[in-house]
C-alpha cells in the first residue's frame, strides 16, 4: 500500500488535515476532519466499551472490576518529579552543522531517517555531515501558571495519562469501595515535544492515549500481566487487524524499564516502515509508581486486605491489640499493589485502522478505492439512498434515515447517479448502502449493498435496523 495515496485520500475525504494548514501547517500536529473525528471516536468508544464497561472475563472466569477517570492535562509539577519524567523523560538529540542541512535528529533513530540534503540519506552518511555529540532533550512541554513567568510557576502538559490515574488511586479506592484486583482507565490527550515528529500521525507532538492501570496483589501479578497482554492482542484482531501485520514482541531485560518485570510491545506493520512499530505497550510496572508517589507525597498508598484479615487466625496474638495492629501493618495484610499497564495510542491505532482498510479493486471493469473498515470502526454505518428523486422514493428513504439516525451515524444522499453514490461511500468505508427503489414502494423491501463484495440483497425495510445492530455488536 502506498502511504501517499492514503494521505491524499484522508485529506480529500476529510479524515485528517494538517493542523493550521492555511498558515503552512505546524510540524507534529494534526486535525481530524468530519470522517476522521467519527473514526477516532469509534476507536476510543470501542476501547472504552470493551475494556472498561465490559472487559473479557478474567483468567479464572471472574468479573473484572474497571472504572474510569478523566484528569486535568496540567498537574502539580511534583507529580512529574515523582514519576521520574522531570529527570529522565528525554531522548538523545544530535544536530548537523552542515550548510543546507542544519537538521536535528533523534540520535537513537538515525538509521531510519533521511536528512534534508539531496539525494536524501540517513544522517551521518554523507562525507560532509557534521553531527554533534548527542545531548539529552527533555520531551515535556513546559508552560507557566499565572502571571509570573518565574521558575516557581513552571508546569507541564502531561506527557502521558497514566500519572493522573496513579495520583487518584486512593481517591478511587475510597470513593468506590473497590477491592483488589481492579483497574482504572483513562482516555485523553498527551503532549511530547518529539525531536522528529514523522510518519504522518504516527509520531505527533499532541496525541491521545488510552491507558489502564490494573492494580493487583504482587503474588498474582504475572497472571494479570499475561491476561492483559492476551486481551489486548486479541482486541486488535477482533477489530479487523490481520494477524500477520500484528506482532507482539516481548522486550528483552536490557530494553525494559529498570522497575519492569515484563513488557510486551504490540507492534503493527505500517506501510511506511520495514520494521513493525509500536501500537501499544503492556507493562508490568511492579509497585514502582505507587511507591514513588508515596515517597514524594508523604501519603500512604498501601492497600489493606480486609478480607484476608477477616479470615486470618488471630490466636497467635492472644487478644493483644498492639500485636494485632503490628501484624495488620505488614505483609500479607498490608502491601503496595503491583500494576499492569496496557498503554495504547488512539491516534496510532486510528492510523493502523486506516492503513489496514485501504484497498483498490476493480468492480465491473471500473477501478475503485474502498476503505474496508471493520463495521464498528466505520465512520458512517449506512448510507440511505433513494434510487431516483421521485415517485415517493425520497420520502420513504428520508423516513428510514430519520429513524436509523436516532441510534447510528447514517448518511442520506440523493445526489447524482446511484453508482457514483456507492463509490463515494466505498471511499468513506460505509459498510452498507440501503437503496429505496420502485419495488420498495410496492412490497416494502429495500436493497442492501455490501461494501466489500458489492453484492445486493433485498430485505424488508423494517429489518435494516436489525442488520445494523448485528453488524455492530462486539465480538465476544
Ligand atoms: P515510542 O517508543 O514510539 O516513542 P513510547 O514507548 O515512548 O513510544 P509509551 O510511552 O509507551 O510510548 O506510550 C504509550 C503509547 O502512546 C504508545 O504505544 C503509542 O501508541 C502512544 N504514543 C506515544 N508517543 C506518541 C507520539 N509521539 N505520537 C502518537 N502516539 C504516541
């Protein structure tokens, strides 16, 4: 698949625009157009529905407790000191001093880049390249709070949504009375001042994440790590990502963060790269984050296992309250939970969905472009078309459209030849076209055209809503 064709289609049909395009754009920022906003909403809604509201049953067939939060983009800067971002959230950067280049590159990704000199090569490959020594560059966007621009007013736009979850862990525990194990989820914007934003929306400076922090007992953490890794891989397949393009890759001990017990990157074979690229990281973070926040905030973030204590044999304490209190304060009753973090990018997955969907074929001797979205991802679920604009067809079509619109994003189109209308919907990735024709007025049936096969069948007009419902039901 040719990335340039996809980018052109996305602009032409209103999936993705360059941010501030009429001013020449701004590197690393993107806007979603009318079709794109629906697609990305579907990505986020499918994730929320399948992971938060109705996650798959656990490894022992148990219900999974999940709740959500929606935290501020700007947090107390101490959060980022505790999390390690102020000191360590950086990439190595090199500059090229050569006239005509003056490029700035990520030192650890030089091989996959091209420099501005023609013919383009990887930075450092021309004899005249003059690369500086790598310097560390912190990726957090800085801002100031209030009127004074002094160091005490410095704040950061969050570089990930995860920390909002960690610092609210106790609030959630106290306000919901959840017991371990349970997860807290968040979807929202994150900002990183990437040195080389590139590959369309893949590496942007503003993007959205879909993150879960799943808190569990340390002894059960490996089981939950495996559960979430498998659930997340399956989710991508269920939404139409072909398995040969999806590569889960267990990180080596050298690659992993020092506190992590296991990390799997779920990678996708994007057309712009020879190597699969990360869509999501599923990390076993042990008790690192809660321990850090406990240390920096001075607040107790440990967990007391009431059920275990209730069941415990208390005879060794002989009714001595002091001994009991001491016993309650330590293992196995009180501990810092371990955390499994599936951290996905909404924009990266949206891009993968677009890449996966793009297809060209020939129908009746005519070439067409068709976006083969999974129905749950499709921005428009069905188009309602009167065959011609007379004989009562528009009225009947419009009534069906009004009815379906209450539950689904459907589109009414009565302009131009029906074949052209089908083609436009194929490009938008609409799974169904429902046509009201002469026969519809006689016997109350409509034709329903399948986007991928272009085959048409007749069904009663009253059955259209049911067809849509079946099509859009999540896989179990
Ligand atoms: P990379 O190595 O690609 O920079 P990362 O390992 O730093 O990514 P994480 O910090 O694990 O990424 O972030 C979790 C997810 O957030 C990633 O898997 C990705 O989907 C998304 N993400 C991270 N950075 C960006 C970005 N610059 N643009 C778009 N999505 C991003």
